[in-house]
C-alpha cells in the first residue's frame, strides 16, 4: 500500500484576511472574526457585507403583493 503524504495549507495568523459576508442572516460570523482579530489570532484587513440578489427580489415581490 503506497504511503499518502499529507501537507498543511500554508496559512498562519500572519496572513491578511479579507472577509466577505454574503448573507446578513449569519451574523455570528461577523462577531467571531472581530473577536479573533482583537485577540490577535488573525490579521483582519477588510470586512465586506453583501446581500444576495434573491433577497432583493423577494422583498420586491412581498411589497407588490401587499
């Protein structure tokens, strides 16, 4: 049986992190990343929050049906 070599991803707390939150419903991730950054565990350089297009369409449909 051949030996399988496992290597780790070359990532450490020195790597810069830019976070894109693509759904506002999972906001626990925002607080977690801010806490990790404050504790010095990650180098948080950017924080982006976007909303999926479906949310806008669903909101427009809801308004039109009222």
